[in-house]
């Protein structure tokens, strides 16, 4: 029973993006500090930024059948996708960034292990496989299809940031870099899931979403592709966001 419960939780978090997330808005607090024998009013601003995005699906029979199949052990969640979705629970920015890239490396290993077992055995011995190269000419050679060049370029940049974080303790990713890293890896794994035909490809993960601050309110405006906007209007998906927050004291 405990194993069934775990499989259920893993599935709804990983495949359906159901998890605990906050939708806090920017706001200001006022507090006082004792300075030079008097209370001085200070402003404490809570700055909020998005670190990842969720696409909660409208649960229909197809989604329910996939869940039941997973609970019964007939289809396994990709480990890389589990790790990516679980990375949203990590609060430390450096650890979260490294975890996201690790999920991508494991995803590439999983993909090659299933498609080309002999190559997968070699990759399993590597802690950090050459992901960018594996998604370049080698991918084209084996699968007669080109991995999206723009996505591979963005991934190379994110891996470079990860390497800097690992080797230089002073390096810390920005909130924008965290969001970009999550989206790039999500799209990478989604492309591999589609190619694997493992049942976990999500057509909405390929769509573009951007966030722009509304100066008058301090809130974020969501700009989605036409396909996403239509899906939201028709009730097929609901947006959800994971956020980072930091306090800034203004004198």
C-alpha cells in the first residue's frame, strides 16, 4: 500500500505538475529600527520572481488511464523528469540549479540507454556525460534527426553556469537564470520523451511563456503562445508557478 501511495504521488507531481506552490505578489512591509536613540521607520520590500512554471492538466480519461497504468507498474516515470520536478522543492539557488542540470544529464543517459544499450552502458560510467555533444552530430547520426540547435545552444550556456557554480563557491545563479535553466531542461527532456514515445511527452512544454512586470501593481503579466492561451481559455490546462523571494531593506 505504501508503494502504491508513493507511485501515486510521484505521478501527479511529475506528470501532472501537482505540487505545493505559492502565488505571492510583491508587497511592502513597514518596520522600525532603534537608531541613535529613536525609532526610525524602514521599508522592507518583498521581491518575487518566477523560478519555474507548471502546466496543470484538466484530468480526462486518457490521463486517468496513464495514472492507473503507472500505479500498476506497467509504465515507469522517467527518473530525469522526477528529479526535474522535485528540484522545485529545493530552496537554495545553487543547489537547485545543479539539480536541474543533473536531471538533464540523467535524461540523456536514460534516452541513449534505451535506444542504444551498448552506448548507454558507457554513459552510465560517466558522472557528467558530454550532453551537448550527445545532442549534436551523434544524435543526428543515430536518429537521422537534428536536435533543436537553439535549444542545444541554450543548454550549453546553462551547463557552463553549472560548472562555474560547482567550481567557484562565490557564483550564484540569478532568478532569471534559474527560470531559463528549468525551461531549457524541461524542453530538452520533453523532446527526448517524444522521440522515445514513452507516453510522457507534453505538447504544452514546447510552447513559449514569458513574464513581464506591471509597474503600477508590481505583479507579473503572463504572456503565452497562442496555443497556450487557447488551451487555458478552453480549460485544458491551468498555469502554476514556483517562485523565489528576497527581502530588500530601503532606508
